[in-house]
C-alpha cells in the first residue's frame, strides 16, 4: 500500500549538512573592502609626517582600486563556481545505486516497508522529518525528504521546504520537466540533468529528492493514481 504526504497529494511517501547558498558574495566583498580601506587610512596617518602623500595619492589610489577589483572578482568567481548547480547522487547519506543492505546499514530498520508495483519502498521517520527510499531491482533509485522540519536538517542545493517555483528556475534554469496533477493544484519540477526534483503545492516546495533519471521520478500524484 502506498502512503500519502499531507492532504493526499503525493503517492509513494510516508505521513544533514547542506546550507543555503548565495550569501558568501556580499559578506566577503564587504569585509574585504572595509579591511582594505582601514589599512590605507592607518598607513596615511602613520606616515603623513614623513611622506608626501600628494605625490603618492594617484598611484596609491590606482593600486587600491586594482587590488579591490581583482579581489572582488576572485571572490565572485569562487562564489559562482562553488554554488553552481551540480548533479546530485546522494541525499540523507543514501546514494543512488546503494543496495538494500547498504541502506539498512546506513539508516537502520525502516518504520514501514512497502512493495508496490513500482518496487520496494522504505519509509523512515528521523531527525523530525520523513524520508522515503525507493528501490528498483534492489538498488536505490530515489530518495525523498518531506515534513515540516526538513529545513532544520537539509536544503537541496539551496532550495528548501517552502521555496517557490521562481527560486527553483532561477537557480537551476528553465530546462525543467514539469508535470501537473489532474486538479492543477500540484506540480513536480524535475531536473534529470541534476538528478533532482521538487514537489510543489500553492507554489511552495512541499517535498524534494534525488532520483536515477533512467527511471521516472519516484513519486506520483495521489489523485492521478486513483482515476
């Protein structure tokens, strides 16, 4: 028997370490600028009686601007590179391709074990959130996280529970596979190139996970299963 998330929206789900991205750039650049300005003022005060600062003002300013520009560009480049979307094959310490024994070794005995037509499913309740691991041929094909307290433990490359569709497309791009429930109330946003997906209702993320794109996204809308 499959399980339902929340108000009967998704089938295949039962009712730590990543932080949000995008804050490094502003903080790092600001600290760099303040530190550089303080250093220059201190140098002028300490040497004003010995050096002709008018003579050195223009070249010193040019050097300051150059160093600041290079430093700022370096910080921006590193921030962009480290926060770019990437293919994700592990979530909640479980990897795509792990065996049933691997999952039991890592996460213990599941709270619920199910064998629907789509394959074996393990449901866990841990860290004040719910997790579902879906298998195909006894190997993990998807890991799904949901529950009100997921954000205290996990974000999926910067997007957490409560995030909006605009945030998703701004971060991962418009090359997305979108499917809607029959009622139009729910949508799935899947990025096979990154092996990730998000389930949304009222334009807010309610569920997210990783999956093997060789197979379909490992959840379905409950109302569509009940046709």
